[in-house]
C-alpha cells in the first residue's frame, strides 16, 4: 500500500518530478494550536438542561515554506462556539479552536497547485481534526461535536468566486 494518497484523475505529477515521488506527499501532520474554554464552569454543568446550539466556522489556509519550492503548510482552522439558553439568556457553554496542519510536498503543474492545496490537502487532514474536536469536547464534559463531512471543492469554489485565492508564489489563499 502506498503512503501517497491517490489524486483525482485530472491531477497529474509535474513533468520532471523525481521518480517514485507522487504528485502529493503528506510529510507530517500536527496540531498547531488547540484551545478549549468553558467560561461558565462549573455552574454551566448544573444549569445545562438542553443540547447546546453549536456554531462552526472553518477555514483552510496554505502557504509556501520555502521560496521557489514545492513544500507547503496547509492549515485547517476550526472554531466551535456552543451556546444554550440558560435563565432566559444565551450563555456560552464552550469555545473550541483548532488549527490542524500538514506539511505537503506538491509535484503538480502550477495551474493545479491551488486546488490541490485547498481541496485535496484539507480532505486528508479533516478526519484527524474531526476526531480531535470530538475528543476535546467530550473530555470537556459535553457531548462530542461530530463534524459532518465537508465539501472542500464547494468551499474552494465559493471562496474563489469571492476573489480570496491568490497566486501560488505568495500566500496561496484560503478555501
């Protein structure tokens, strides 16, 4: 079994790429930042009688690690805010923030770098980030937050339509 994940059929290795090196290599993945806060503890645990409402914000960022190189850091940033109506007012139950990153070597033609970084790379990182958030919310005394699968193609296309993606020479962009 190969360590290199398969890419969609329309993504090919760049001409001149080293033999035996796939078009996308995940060198390492890691938790860059993790925060979990329960601002109303311990009272929140005695007052909470309903499932909190959960608001999830997700962003994907990519940046080159070396000038004129094909090595990039891709960051999947997720923020979860949970609130509940307690004593007639909205109260924050917990806030979880996660920046989960991967260092990727990308050997594809220049026109394919952006979709590989902002679609394929976060697709590989997402299951691990999802597990971390589920574990930290459960370990924090709340029901686990189970993120639904994310359509990174649709996310990238919507952000691309907003004009937020940039050229691969600088900060690659957000999806």
